[in-house]
C-alpha cells in the first residue's frame, strides 16, 4: 500500500504529486526486484505528506488490512517518515491479535533519486513481510522494529529510527536474521478502529508557569500526556505542577507522565518529585514512548474507557507489546 511521503516523490511541476493510478507503475519500474520476492499488489490508499495524516487515515488503513487479511501473507505500507511512528502505534492497537506482518517503511530520499534509500528499504520490507512476524512493525535502514516501540531520531540519516526500550525484531545484512522475541498471535483477530481525539500532550521545561496550563481544565480532553524529565519529574516546589494535576483529576481528566529521556522508564516512586506527582493523581507510562502513550490513550478512549481510574489501569496493561509490565 502507498500513503505518500518522501518515498513516492519525483521531480514534477510545483504542487503536483503522482496520481493514484501512477503509483504502482512508478514503484515497480524503479524496484522491479519486488516481483522476484513475492506476488505484489499495489494500492494507493491516499497520497499526501505524512504531516497531514489524521485519525481517519489510520482507520482507512486498518480497515483495508482487515478486509484483505486472508488474501495476503503480509502487508507493506509505504509511509512518510514524519508521522510513521504514530501510524504504526495506531495500527498496532487497532489490529488486535494480528496473524501476519504489517510493515511500514519509507525513505529519507525519493525513490527516483540516485542515492535513494527507498529501494533497499522497500525490498527488505517486502522480504520480511513473507516471514511469520505477526506484528505491526517499522523497517528502516537495516532493522525491523516493533512499531509501537519506535521513535524517529533523525531527519538526515538513513538509520532514522530506533527502538530505545525493545530490541529489533529482525536485522538485515548479508543475511536476514529474524529474532524470536516477536509477538505470537493469540486468539482471533479483531478490528478495533474507534479512536478519540480527546488527548493533549504538554512538554515540561524548567520555568514553565502552571498558570499557562490552567486552560486545560476547561477543554473537552479526557487525558493529558505530560512529557517530564528523567524518571518522570517536574517542579514540585516553586512553580509546582502538583495543584494543576490535582485540579485535572478532580475535573475527571487523567494526567499520564512520560519521559523526555528516550531510554529507560518512568518511575514515580523513586524520588520525592515523582511521588508528589503520583499522589496528585498522575500515572506513569512505564517504558512507553511518548508517541505510543498518546496514541494508546486515543485508542482506549475510543473503546469507551473514559474515567481516570479505568483509563489509568488500562494504560498500564500490555495491549500490543508497547509496554514492559514485569517491573511491578
């Protein structure tokens, strides 16, 4: 499937993109090797910059995979890099008990460029989609990552993605190595496409004035992701966010703490600052990425878990391998 982004861009007059019916021939012309790896069907679901991806695009992708789940051994979604991790996380929650691989890939340079990374990314993604890896994943560079564990860490390097808290699912060099810690399909497949946009994300920084955030209590959001420092800390003395968190909890909203540190996990019991946030009603996101936490909350709210108590409890449960739950 093709969803637009850098991968499909070619030199054309201003404000023109490939027409949907041109996408398949464009890809197969530049990467004829694909037909040696598998029987390929190309569909253009939409063709736009990945910064324009919205909830309805995630839902369209999820429905298309669900509708054709029994027709193919695997799916490869060509996607722009900027919002790829959000789409991967959304699909991982929407395509529950996925029995076959759904791999997102893209490129830093267009497919028609001389030094493009698009060809190798696509070839390796198609080959990996023929393996038994029943997950939503991202392939980029030389590694296949669990989609909801992945972050984009570069806009200029070919190894643009990493998985800070979970090892790669596969690695491609001279040989293809598929590791054995991918998820196994358990139970019947379910499509859960309902998603709510009632989530807001805020980044903490020293000097942030709590009064700047008071407006949030009056918004129709149900959950706020607060990207904090280190193990999940913000100021609790001067310019403390504790009263703000208490106020949101009293207003029926959940505050979820993630970390600006990519590696490691949030622990609100280690130091006083984190403990004060937890006592005010905040919930730590464990080792989830901020991106995964945002999308997971959108998914859970869409499933009807809209009270702070239930939402916080479900957030800490492992739905699709996005969080490590063996740390107590």
